[in-house]
DNA sequence: TTGCGAGTGGTGATATTATAACATCCTTGA
DNA sequence: TCAAGGATGTTATAATATCACCACTCGCAA
C-alpha cells in the first residue's frame, strides 16, 4: 500500500467512525495504520512489538481492544485460520467478507456479497459467515 | 449421535484408515469417539480432560497429534473460528467441508461440493477453503 | 463548581491454545 | 539380531487471548 493510499484510508476510517458516533483514538488509529501498512495478515503480538518502541510498552489488552473496535467498525478483519488480522481500506458495515489469501506471498484480496450457500440445511438462518480461501494468487502462480 | 451409529462410524473410520494404509490406534480411536459423541464442537483441552481419568494422563501433544491424524484422514474437521473440532461420520478425502454451526445449541451440519466463488480475484487458484456459517438451526429458531 | 457516568486505556496476572525437543517403545522386515 | 520408522510419552515453553481492577478524561447536568 502506498503512502498516499494509506493516508487516504486513515482519513476514510476517521470519518467512518465519526459517522458511527465513535472515536478513532490514537491507539486505534496507530493499530489500523500498522495493519494497513502490512502486505500480509498481521499477528496481534507483532502489533504489540511494533507499538513497543518506547518505555510505555503496550500490553496485550490494548492491542486486542483496538482490534475489537476496528473489527466492529468493519475496518479490520480477522483471518480465523491464521489467527491474524488484515486491514480493509474500504470500510463497510455489512457482515463478513470473503477472503482470498495467497499462501506464497501472503497477499489478501477481499470480496463481498457472495450468494447464500446452495446447499443449506433446512431452516438454517445464517448470522455470520467465515469464508477464507487459501491458494496462490496470479503473481505467485508462475 | 446414537450408540449404534457411533459404533458404525468407528467401524467405518477403521476401514477408511486401513484403506489409506494407516492405523487407527487406540488413542486416535478414543479421540475420534469423544469427538463424535459430543453434540457440539469440542475443544482440544476438553478432550485432554476426558482422556485423563487414570494415572497416565494424556498430555497436549497426544491429543493434538491424534487430531492432526484424524483431520488428515478427513474424519474430523477443525472449526477455525472456535478453535474446536467436530467429528465427521462420513469420511471423505476431498478438501474442506462447509459447516453450518448453530450458535444456540452448538449443532453442526456439514455440506460438501460448494461451487467455486463467483467473484474470485483474476488468476487465483484455490487450494483449501475454510467455510463456516454461524446462525440458528431450524430447531432453535422458535 | 462539583460530582456523576460512560468510555477509554494502563497494568499485572492468568487462561487458553498449540508446539518444540527429546526419550522411549514397538513393530516390521532385512 | 538389529536397524529404521512410526507412534507415543514427557517436559518445557511458545503463542494467542482474556480477566479484573484501577486511573484518567470528557461531557453533562445538578
């Protein structure tokens, strides 16, 4: 992600939060920045390390609270199968995204609005879906 | 799961392993039994507890090794979003299953053969998919 | 001004999930 | 017999996540 698009994403996040009546505080903003800067899913404890240059080192709850907030705001998604987090430059309040994760380079593509499953148990009502596809992106397939 | 179908599932698992040139050892068999008996996803450390009545208590690696084996054999699936495991009475060697998990009663339904995503990034090749739907089953929707 | 209450974050401890590293034992087949 | 591989036991520790409690700030209303 370029410097410019990072700045734009952070501004967009800022107004997205404001619209929701919430605050993108410095800690939250910094965590979002770190997640967006990464070009692959980031581990919570790597964020912790990254926040640590200084005497007032961040502790786990700080990071997890920030991530919870960002996930609720739709600014970050958790990759459940990796216990890692990816940023999302285009915030959206709808439920879950469909993620395509390249096992070679770690890049993640996000898609939305997948149709309901064709073969659902009778009467089942979906509330939240986790959809993560692992494989190889066009660049890494050579 | 009834006593009868449990026994049938274990026998099926036995021959499934034999066909693959692998052994369903006592530990593995016991773990599969515990997972199948449960009517909801089971945590690894709950299995550990369940294996513990006796002086030679099982240690974490024992359980995780058994689970790894069973997953490789397609007899057990991991619910990534719960860090829990579900049994699978009809072993199948194809990749991942599509899981429907009721958040109320914990029951899990499994489906196979979902079509490829409609909106995939250009050139992406899927190797493994994690698909987990959380919601409410027909029984719990009242 | 004062005092409440909600929201946020700091801190220490601890719970939960998973693996590393190495030893032991058992089967199988040369 | 003995070496090799697979399975398991054992100790320790890594990695992930949450709890419980306190302190600070801000807005707001008495």
